[in-house]
């Protein structure tokens, strides 16, 4: 199975619907009525948000997520946005490796959890909000508001969309309660979506760095990861506690890229809603939409739409991650190394980072 997915090529395979963006400006998608006007550039905003989060809870975050970070990939010290450009590191000495990474062969995969890796039951989420509104003596949120808060952090949804409170302690209390209700309904039972296990096996085999990003609390997500037996598969796990804002804000994806040490243009997001597509594009990332709870025709703003992850091959992802040189400024120059005269084996010198050539 693993072999067949990896070997699938562009020759024989055509995803349900897909279009590769060649316009590096990315399309602006008018799909989220709750988007706030942005007065600053996306990059400046991501930088500001990421810095804020670092200053706010740096120690807490790194201590909690350390189990999921692979040494050598994640820099535990705070850094500036954008992250160090691991892929296009000009100090790479192996010209073949450098060429490979400067092209489309080196990228990070950023996955949502529900509706992408595991099956999602949309009714549980709706019922949780309805139950919370009843407990709090608020009017039940209508369907259009529930759609607007899909993918947001609970605090964000309660304060900015439902307008139930702005008091931080109340927001925290209601958010925790809503997750408690959700977990009760969900029952701690998780099931892989068909094809997702096979797909992450392929990516693991190809050494493609992977991040898991979800608006669920870390504790619940860690339990869920353990219960389906994929501990340690993701190099990085970003959860609700790590960020101020969920989707459609790009903060979660920007932070995942920072932890993976990939510039955003080198990341592909896999999500199942238009808010995810919007957040990924806002973060300057490509987005594959998985049509799980939303039909294919509603997700056409994504760069590629599939029903099941195992419809995709590594070749498809490489094509998707194909980087326009203009996105990096000037055309990169291939550096010629000067070999020292007294070195008897000059061509055997390889930078440390060159050893993981795949
Ligand atoms: N509000 C509705 C949701 N919200 C839940 C989110 O879509 C999401 O599944 C959850 O936040 C987990 O995050 P992730 O997918 O792992 O990133 N879902 C619905 O189906 N319907 C809603 O109205
Ligand atoms: Mg989802």
C-alpha cells in the first residue's frame, strides 16, 4: 500500500479537483464574513503574533510540547519570524542536495486533526455549543454563527462571534466547559479516516517533517494521538493553548512553520474547511482540502481537493510545493566550492546537514 501510494505519479493519477497556483501572490478568498480588516501586512501580523505568544508563555509551551519535537529540527529558543530557512540554507555544501532543496523536493506537511487524520462528527461540536448556551442562559447559536466559529479557538468564538463575555476568566471557564461537554459526547473514541494512516506512513518513510495543528486542548489531543497509536509521528504539535487565535487567522500555521523551521512557502497545509484554506493562504502556505464534512465543490479555493489523503502521491506534493524563484527574491546562485590543494579527498567533505539527503 505504502509503495503504491508513493509510486503513484502524475501520469496515472488525477485528484478529484485540483489546480496549482502559479501566482505567488495567492488568491484572496472572500469566504469568511468574520474576517477583520487587516491594516498591516500578513507577515508583520504573523511576526507580531508569534512574538507576543513567545513573550507570553514561552516556557510553558516548550515544556508541554517537548515530547513531540525531534532534536535537531526544533529550536527551543525564541526566534524571529520567519524561521531559519532550513530548506534553502545557503551553507549547504553538497550541490545536489542544495539543488534538490532549492527546487520542490523539500517541504513540511501541516495537518489538522479532525476531518483530516481522524473522522469527525460535526454533530458533537454543534451539540456542545447548544448545551453550553443552555447552561449559560444564552440563546442557542444559529447555524450561520456555528459555521462562522468553525475552527476558531473557543475563547475567540465566545468573545468575538457569540459575544457572551469579554472577561478572560469567564472565557476560560466557558471554553473549558464546552470542551468537557464535547469530550463527553465524543467518548474518547477515534478512528483514522480511510487512507490517512497510509499517507502519513508514506510521508514518514520519505522523511517529510510533519506538524499536527488543532484547536483542541493539548491534553485531549495527546490522549487522542495515543489512543490511535501514532505517538511520535509528528515532529511538532500545536494546540489551542499555544496561540491566541485559531482559524481563519494564520497564527497556528505560522507557529507550526516556525517550530518546523520551515519558511511558510515550504509548508503544505491539509485541512477540511474553507477557514483552514483561508488561514493557510494567509500564512503564504499551499493548502490541500480534504472533503470530509464539506463537499468538494465548496472547497475549490484550496490548491488541491481530495476526498481521501491516499489519493495523493509524494510527486503531487512536490509539484504543489514547487517554489517560484521570485518568492525568494533573486534567483539563487549555485555556489562553486574551491577545493583546498592539500586536501586528498576534497569531494568527500559534506556539511552536517547534508547527511540527511533523501
Ligand atoms: N463550529 C463547528 C465545528 N467546529 C469544530 C472545528 O471545525 C474543528 O473540528 C475543531 O476545532 C478541531 O480542530 P481541527 O480540525 O483538529 O483543527 N465543526 C463542525 O462540524 N460544525 C460546526 O458548526
Ligand atoms: Mg478540521
